[in-house]
């Protein structure tokens, strides 16, 4: 019950943008990733065999866009 309420709250905050606002308030990723270093970086894709099968890898709202 508690886990589903937390998940619902996080999902709603992702949809209305309040999660990003709160995250960016405490982390300066937007300014760091907007720099020249961001354009020069290399992204390494790693396979994690320990991820549970139900991990929502296709839900782009849950992952930071690397490309």
C-alpha cells in the first residue's frame, strides 16, 4: 500500500514537472550538461544482468536523457 502511494506520487510529480523542478533545485545538472564538456562526452552503454525483469527501461520519463 505505501509503496504504491509513493510510486503514484512520484509518477504524478514527473507528469506535472514538479519532480524536475525539485531535482534541478538541488542539482546543477542542467548547467553542467549544457556546457561544452557535455557535447564532447562519450556514452557507454552497460548491460546490467542484475536488473529485475520488471524494470521500466522503456519509460523515458524515468531516465535522464543521454543523447
